[in-house]
C-alpha cells in the first residue's frame, strides 16, 4: 500500500503521485514523516524542504515557503502559496536573492526571512 501525494501551489499541481513516505517541516519546529496508515494530521508548514520518496524509488524534493499539510486515509495533501520543485529552482537567482537579503542586514526581519527562503531554494537545488 502507498500514499497518494498532492503538492499544490496556486499556480499548479507540482506533484501528484504515489509515494512510500513524505517528510516536511512543521511550523511547530520539527520534521515529520508520513507513511501509510498514518493517523489523520493537519498542520502548518514552515519554510523548508518537502521530500517525497516515490514508489518508483526516486525522491522529489521541493522548497516550500509555508503552507499546510493534511494527512487522511493514506492521502497527503500539501498546500503552499509558494513552492518549487528542486528541478525548477534557478540556483543563480536564489543565490543573488540570498546575497541581497544578507546585504540588507541581519537586524532586518524581512531580509532575514528572504535569506532563509533563498537558502531553502538553494538546498532544494543541491538536493540536500
């Protein structure tokens, strides 16, 4: 038995398919993994990576900038306002965004969040 996974942003469905496991970071501060038979769950997502281990033996990695995850009846639905699959991340653009955010100063909360989002995009692109 497997999980049916949907990773959705407002623009499109980034991933829809079967998986053995899904790992994501919740806003409560920790990573959580979902396997078949997982208890129903609804949680807020933090800025982080989502890892989908497919039934084909591959791994899809996505950078998400918050959102929600719902697990019910072996279905995992991830909704995020901003999400990118690792294969679609423009690493050069993410690096420039990180450098610009760091140049704005560590005391600027918005710049710190922009740097964090850029770091997650770079991590996804690197397959970390």
